């Protein structure tokens, strides 16, 4: 099998890449969450950028991110809100997750609009992200409810992790600012 990487803006998703992602996501989540749709994946915010590893024509791993300005304490920070991190069950423990994440992180570094990668996750998967260069931050997070767009959800539970996309202090702030976080939308 030939492995290849596709990094594509959401608006440029081809029918074949979209169909392959649907197979990947439906295989994992359809029974519990219904069919995957790229424009509103299971109620989460959609990705602006998709990073996909293919083995031949089969999508075996995906990381998506959406560019968004969020509020952290008194500052506005542009993040690559990261979600849709998924590796096909047959390809887990083969380094595919690490490789797809590395390519997504490089896409964040290459995007001068992004200060940090940002994600929330379950505690049991946080060590994977930490091994791939993400760091934990402790803060209260607010976001729009995925069920009711008029409601706000506030939480200090699950891990929040960040990835400094630009380490050049002349170009971007190196340090994550202190304070509570408002995602200014739904999570990723």
C-alpha cells in the first residue's frame, strides 16, 4: 500500500476525499452519533483545514482544524481549533496518528494567521497529544452549546491542550496568556 498525505482547505475538499472521510468517520461514530457531515460534524465546529493520511484510496487518519479568534483572559488569540482526530482501528499503534498530527501541526506553523493550536479532549487520550508536542493549560472554558445555540456551557473539567504554532517572539506571542477561555463558538 502507498501512503500519501493530503492537506486541503475545507472549501476545496474533492468529492473523493469527502467520501473517504465519511467512510472513516461513519465507521467509528455512525452507530452512536449518526452520519458524518463535513459542515457540522456531530455538532462540533467544522474544520477549515483537513489533514488526511491515505493508504491507497482509503482514509486511515484525519486531523482537522478551524481558525478562530478566541478570548483568553483580556487577550484575543487566533487558534487552530483542532478536532476530528481519528485513526482507523486497523491502523492504530502503527505511528499513523503521530504522523497525521505532525503534518497538521506543520500546517498550523505554516499558517501565519494561527498563534496556537487548541484542543479539548478526554483524559485518556491527553498523553498522546502531550507526546506530540501539545501542552496542558488550566483554565475555565466557555463555549456555545452544541445542542442549543442560545446556551453557553462553562467547564473546568477535561484537559485543554495548546500547541505554540509560532515560536518566533518577534512574530507572535510565545506564551499562552493567563485567564479564562471563551471559544466564541462551539468546540472542535
